[in-house]
C-alpha cells in the first residue's frame, strides 16, 4: 500500500494573507509544515501542491517537492486530486499547510483504518474530537459530526447536531478535525462529480462524499492541532517553536 501526503497551499488567505510564507524560526510556515510531514516517517512521499510561484519556489529552494496546479480550484480536495490523478498511489493524506506542528499519533491512527480495512468498506478516514463546552458546540466555525455505531460519519454540520431536545440523553458532541486520508478512487470521484445542495448550503466539501454514498470513517482523537489562521496564532507558534 503506497501512502503519500499532499499539502494544498494557496498564497491568498482571507483572514491572514500570505500566511504560509510568514517566517517561523528562520523558515516559511509551509516549509516547516512540509518538513514536519516528512519527519513523521509515515509517508512514502510528501508533496506541496500550490497555485503560487512564490510558494513553489520556496519549497523547492529548501529541498522539498512541489507541484504547480494547472487549474483554478474551489477546494483542497480538487487541488490534490488534480495533482495525484496520474500517480501510482493507494492512499492520499491531506495535510493542512498552516499546521507546522504535526502530531504523528493521530495521523498514524487515521492510516491504521485502511491497513485494517480488509473488506475495503472505507473510502475516507478523518478525525473528530469530543467537545463539551456549549460555546464550542454552538460555534458555526466548529464543524460538528455525528456517526453511526461503527464510527462512520452520518452528517457534518455547522449547526448543533444532534439537536439537544432531550438533554438527559447523554449525547456526546464531536468537532471535526480536518485531516483526511482518501483512497485514490474516492478522491478522483469527488473531483469529477458536481457539487450538490448540501455541500453548497453548508460550504463543507466532505458532504459531497456523503451525498454520493462514500463512507467516511471517523477516528476519535484528543489532538486538535495547532493552526496558523491569524497574526496572533503566528506569534504563539513562534513562542512554541
């Protein structure tokens, strides 16, 4: 089973323009993320895929592997799918470019899903974290997921799911952590299938997979990741480094 990591990297960012090129201990954030992915030792290869000459040149200049997107893309999945379409790979892991402090353990747990999936039930695997704070549960920026008895995703939403009509039912709430591992065929299906209404409404690309009948296995983790979305996050990352 050949497993690769792909890091989609856009130069533009609404909240923090050019965040991936910001200095983090003498190297750009995207270079730190690339090196962290390689250092896990989990992947047969690691690539950055980008629409930016600036990011491409920075990764290559630091000894990394980068691929230029040929088309404009609406999502990270689309960008990754174009990059791997003609590669001989089995599993593709989407690593977020703004997370230079990659934790090996949850990535290994996600990959174990496929290594133990002898019936090939799973098309994608991803992470979820138990949340209890009401503000976190109600925050639309926190994507929630509900799962079945085998931890396959039933639905993702920015809304509170399930709705707590009976607060004594003992429901656990889970926040989706956006690390994905795909079987290559599932990723290419996504790339070639049009967006449907649920994805368009919630602006969540994982809903396209569910709408077309793909099975997403969720793995519970306690590692939320450390992303750099704002200048304040960058300052925290510099202190942490």
